[in-house]
C-alpha cells in the first residue's frame, strides 16, 4: 500500500472510531475494543525490538507497569490530567528502557531474555514496597464524570464529545494504536529498520558492515519501552484502581511476545493480526467460559505456531500463495 | 597502511597471539597461512574489532584503532568476508549490499553516493545479476562466497580481509574466486589479506606470505621463499 493510501485509511479509521462512540450505546464493544487495541499496541511495541531486532524481551510487563505507576506518581504529585499521565508514563518507561538497554543489550539470546525477566521482578518488588504509590495494597485514580478541556466539554452525558470515560478511552486507544502502526511502518521503511533487520539476521556481520548495532538496539528498546509505557499510562485511568501484581503480571509479557510470533514478526501487520486473533478469542472465552483460560489459549496458539508456522500467520499465507503460483 | 605492534591476545591461560608485529603496505596482496588454531582468525578479529581486549596496538593509516568498535573500523575502510558465510537471510542479494552502503559509506567514507548504481555495478562484476532479487538461502556455495565478497567490497574499503573464501569449493570455483580477488586488487588497489589453506591459491595470489604457528609468526617472506622455511615445513606443509 502506498503512503497516501495508507494515511488516508488511517484518517478514515480515526473517523470511524469516533463515530462508533457516537452511534453505539451498548458499552461492551468499547470494553472489548479497548482490550484488543491495548493488545495491538503491546504487540507492536514488543515487535520493535523482538521482531525487527531479534531480541526476545520478557520484560514488557515491567515497562507497562512502570508506565502505569508513572501515571499514578504524576497524579499523586500534581493531580496530572489524563494526557499528562500518559506522557509521564511513556517518558518514565522510555528512560528505564534506555537504562536497562544500556546495561543488558551486550547480552545475547537467552541471557538477554533472562535479564529482562529479572527487570520485571525487580520493578514489581520495588513498587510493592513503595508506600507513596500504595505499595501492595494498590492505588486509586478516580476520573472526573465531566471532563472539559479549554472550555470544550470532552466527557459529559449532555453536550459532551463522548458520553462517558469508557468511550473517550476507547477512542484514545484507537488513536494510540494507529499512531503506533504509523511509527512501526516508518521504522520498517527506514535505515533504522534495515539496520535492525541486519542485526537480527546476523549481528556480527552487521557490525562488520558498519551498522552501529548497540545504538540501534538502544533506540529500539527505548521506543518499545516508551510505547509500552504509554499503554500503561492510560491503564490506571481506565481501571480506576491499580495494584502491582496485575500491573506487572507475567501474562502481559507472554501476551506481548505471543501475538507477534503468532501473526508474524517481519512487518507491523503480523503483530496486529496476532493481537486481533488472540484478543478476540480471549474476549469470547472470557464471556462464554472464563478469563482463567486466556493464558491456556495463548499457550496452545504459541506452541502450535512455533511448530507448524514459525514465521507466523503472515508466513503461512505467503507460503500458501507461493504454492498456488 | 596497517601496522600491528606487539599484539598479544590471551583466552584465559591460553595465548592465542604472542607479541605479533606486522606491517601491510597499501595495495599489497598478503597471504596468511598456518595450521588450524594457529591464531589467523584471532588476528583478523583483533584487526576488525570483534576482539578488543588485546594487548598491543593496531594502527590503520597512522591512526590507532584500539578504542574503536567494529562498525567504526568498517567506516575507516576495513572490510571482511567470513569463513562461514553470514548473509542477511531475510534480505535479497541486492538488499544485502545496500546495508554497507547505507551505514559504512554514508556515515563514514563518502556522503553522497548513487546506491542503486553502485550495487548494480558490483552485482554485475560478481556475475550475480540473475540472482539479485533472490534470497541468499537459495544460493549455491560459490554464489554465497561471491555475495560475501560483494558485500565486503561494495563500500569500496581500503583493506579487505578474506577469511577462507575458497573453503569447500571445487578447483574451477577456486580459480573463479582467485580471479575476482586479483581483479579487485588490480582495479581498485584495495589491500587484501587472504587467509587460506589452499596453497595453490595462496602461492598464485600473494606478493608476500606470513605463516603463523601457535600464535607466533614463523615466516614472513615471498611465496617462493616461504615453502623453503624449515619451520613452515614442520608446522604446516609437512616434511
């Protein structure tokens, strides 16, 4: 798809997502949509380092959780508004991502994966023991029923752009997901993307060909962490309550890496497909059976794709279409 | 052009290189021989920066390389091919060749280049035109070696280190690679260090041959003379 058509589709989707908040009264689609969009962003964020760069990161939940708690700190300190909470969450995670990357990116393969897992445990332990943000008991963040910005009523039952906070957050999540897709597509088409692909294929050869591998990995880690942090930054406002065990849950890390592996890691479309497939199935399972089986679904899909379609859903399509030709 | 002074590299208690001193002239064709484990690949890893915790100094064009990462050494004009080919498998041959141009050339040696024409030219020189849009996984052994050399040469380096580019090739394929290396040296005046076990190739390619054994230089002379050195016969050629 050429760039003009791509950006036109993005703009159309922004419009469609706003119109759904206007015309749909039932709140469940916004709840389910928010969850799936959150997964899409997480999958795309993970894929920047894991898919484009080939560095498997088990610590995504740490960046998500730190983003969420960054928002809580901003709220506690100066009663920050939602956009500021999201920004602080993203910035906080980006800084931690940069620092962590600098310390761990000289490690390769399984050693890097273990280091990122350790980051998750350390971050959760720190928050557990930090009373200012509620410690193990968690923290509340109560959104306003009526939200206005420079005299424009953003959320309000009568005359507001959105009827309630859930609709606003769904729309915001749509914007963030589309923005993340735009960023990922730009990376793929850039020198940065080609450099990351080279280091994924063979790091020693890439370095010998002049690719500054450490610098590229640091950029990828910081970007990936920032996007995870932004997703985390919106989370306390959505949930109104947050506690460390769920904010730093290993489920988040597993989901974040499973979705790109299921969809395909080479382009932005793979993680989006993986997230839509997995997110939809998890929503169906949650409604019809129980959310407890969500991780089982992820596990079964992950194992099946690793064995039968190691290049993900997109790889499978490519293989099938080649055979037909 | 390349000066190696008192270079020593130890892996724990094992000394892989011991006090190596070596000068390589601009435009020279140097053969590096020696039995397996004698330190040849360790030496080129020290030159390219893959190994940096060595003792001694490596100078290139009068400048010390000691503190430079491998990618910065590549931008100074040092390029290599690998003993076991390491192509970028997710990219076509053409895309493989774009990487050094984008990074080594644009950020280091020259600022404005026509990448497409540079890539087309080297693809044609290496006789890879028909395969240009294929993935490396489909290549034969000889074409894989050509790709390695093309990728190393596309940035127009000053020094090319060819690490056993002829390993596993048939006699006629060895001649092909030999022709390519000699043509590269004659047409672009690139200095070439060739590590090779195939003595026929070393003898016809090299202007000078350096022989390693147990991390030390045991001979440094012309191809005609090196085969007569008793230490080389004992350590490498067989008596």
